[in-house]
C-alpha cells in the first residue's frame, strides 16, 4: 500500500507541472478570461483520488507557485487552494460515488469558494479586481472537470 | 468515474483538519509578512529564479517561431524594410538636430532657474516575455531584473511614449504595470497649455482617463499629454497620450476625458527602462500617486498638486488656468 502511493507521486507532480505551464501559456485577450484554473482542478483531482499521497502539501506548494508566477501577495493562492483542497478531501467519499453532473456541480462550488477567497484577499490587501469575468473561471472549470478526470485517471492507471 | 477506494477512519479526518489549519496559518503568516515588511522581497527574488525556467520554457516556442519567420523573410521584404528604416532614420536625425539645439537651450534656461531636473540619461532595453500573468490585471513580464539594476518604481517607455512602471523585481525578470492598469495613476501635463492633472488607468489597454478635470478646464480633443515629472516617479516631458474624447455634463463639476495612450500597450515588444539623470537614488514607490514631489514644481504652480487628491488637483488646474490668463 505504502509503496503504491509513493509511486503515485510522480504523475501527481508531472500533472501539476503541466497544469502550471498551461496557466501561463499566452492566450489571445478575448479568450484569456475563459481560461480555467487548470492547476486548481489538478489539485482537486489528487485530493479526491489519493489524499494520503500528500494532496494538501501539493495544494500548498501549487498555491505558492501560483503566487510567485502571478505576482500576488505571497500566500494568497496557497491559502485558498489549501482550504478548498481540504474541503475536497473531506467530500471525497461522496464525490467518488456521485454522477458526473453532481461531481461537476460540487467542483463548481469548490472553485467558486476558491475564487471568493482570492477575491476577498484582493480586497483586504487593497488591490481589488472589480471585473465580473473573474467568476467565469469556476463555470468553465466545472465544465471541463469530466475531461480532466478522464485524462488524469488514465495517467494514474499507468 | 472515480473508483471507490478504501474507507477512512475519523482519525484521518482529524489529521486532515490539523494539517489544513497548519497550512492555512502558514499561508496567513506569509501574507502578513509579505504585506507588512519588505524583507520578503529577497525571498521573492530567490523564488522568482525557480519560476524563471518555466517562464522561459513557455515563452521560447513563441520566440522560436518569431525567429523562424524573421529568418525566412524574402529579399524584397528586407529591402523594403531597409529603405523604410533609412527614411525613418533620416527624419529622426533631422529632428534630432533640432532636439540637440533645444536641449542645450533648455539646459541654459534651467541653469538660470537653478533646476537640475533634466532629460533622462541612462536607458536599458528589455524584451516583453510571452507569458500571461493575470487576465484581470494589465501587467507584463520583462526579461530584465535586479541583476541588470532595475528597481521598483522605475519608469518604462516604449518607442511611442510612456508604457508603465516596474511593479516588482525578480532576479532575472521584472513585472511592469501598464499605465492602463486600473490601479495605476501618472501625473501628466497638457503639452499645449501646461494644465496639470493625473491620468488614471481603466483596465482596458485602448484608453486611459483623466478623472480630475473640471468642466471649465481648457482642454480640447487632440491635446497631447506629457509626463509632468511631478511625483518624481517618471521623468518629465515624455508623451503619455492624446485626448480623444471629452464629455462635459453641465450638472457635473468634473468632465469625462478619454485619452488614447501614445505607447503601443498591447503590442510593444521592446521596452526602455529609464534611469533619471544625475544618478540620484529615487524613492521606491509603486504608484506615483503616493510619491512625494521630488522635483521643484514649476513656478507657475501656486500650490503643488498632491496627485491622489482629486479636489486639490482640480483646484491646482484652475490656478494654472488663472495664471495663464
């Protein structure tokens, strides 16, 4: 059991790296606002799938990476991601037996919570983003969640 | 979908709660330290080195494609380019002759006034990296950092005019906040009559606005706005934009003025980092709105405008006008 989980860390790190790259690949201005939070989805997946392999640590480290790359207050994304990943871990048993639709709805709730924490910290640090388009990311994220699970599950099987 | 796996005991979920609280506290602590103290700047700089390879990896395919396209251009295209550039150079040199004479004259006049603030001396060219930072903020990543002497608050120009200023410095990279960012303000002056005000970003690269212009102020469509040099963040005399639209509502005390930026905010690839002349160490300020005036204000200004204060700026604009009459 322990060994099996240790092996599973490689696809975890790999998928997180790919997601991080996807987060900064330049996109045309028009569709930039529609970019889903790939890294957040990946973290949620591993939190649900194998919480023992260190889903929370992955969440915290990924959050820090996002802070550095996006130039946010150090700890902003880390806090939001840690809290939401913990919630996802807490819900994992129910999530695993959910249908695709209910899973996506739950993920939508988690992503909205994530955005809300970011929004709140932005406001608290005197740097608010008033644009409404920030709330699009959770919708897009929930929509691509099934695709994400399909891809990552295949990665886990290998 | 997801396979059902082993069930967990409640002991595990308390462990989860503990770790969650631990990480959350750590993150909160980081935020407070980052916000309160500048000590984290060094740590951030060190961490930015870790992020650098990823940023280069993302940017390099785009750079490679640009290089490939450049090396595959035809001879005719190159010749056309060359003649066009020669033409531009001729015009520029012609203008430069006049500029040098004007600069000498300006220096003489400034010497008379005992004012040492002059045209900036040192430049450094940086390239915009093809990396998206944040979809909701107008910022770009540039491939010059603390290693090259770039500092926070430094003015950044492109070929057309003022582009923005350095918001954060990494070891090899720096983050430049555009003048169109909603959190950015820059002290400007109407080139036609010296009317001073503040230009504020809108969050849209195509225009910035002048929110503190009174409806009675003397400003017309087509006016060129240049940096006033007040606040000390930006060197004086660089073009910021031209006025494209003025809405005067008699019921309001302030007019609605839209400005089209002089710099190619959404297209610029090469940027100029500017060091102020005289080598004085400038105050490291993020927004010029919070900076104290470092240069002596022109004699015309009865009261130096405090940029962040809308009422005072409007007042100063009026005094400027009155003095003109």
